[in-house]
């Protein structure tokens, strides 16, 4: 696991539910990524090519931190 975040402790609009976000690092070892009723698209992006984010769900600083974890896999996990 890379990160466990309490959504309410970050710069997101209020939400009726209490939400924790979990970021994990994984690897595709078989099959292929597909869409579903919850996933509109699947893609892999270089850090400089990240598409526009849904700022109600993801902050640019959170994504930047994941690339830090990618470059430095020995970094400890982040917890709120």
C-alpha cells in the first residue's frame, strides 16, 4: 500500500459519506484492464501527461506523491 487517506482531511468538497482513499501499487500480470459500470476508461500516463483530474476526488498533490513513491519505492506509506 502506498497511501491511506481520509477524504475529509483534504481539500475536497463536503460529502454525505465518510470516505477513505487507498492507493496501492500493482502490476498487471495477466489479462488486460477493462472498463465496467464503475470505470469509464483505463489508461497509463507519464507524470507529464496526466489528464485533467476530477478535483472532487483527486488532488494533483496526491498524484504527484504517487510518482514519488514510484521513483523511490522504499518511501514509507502515507497515512492520515
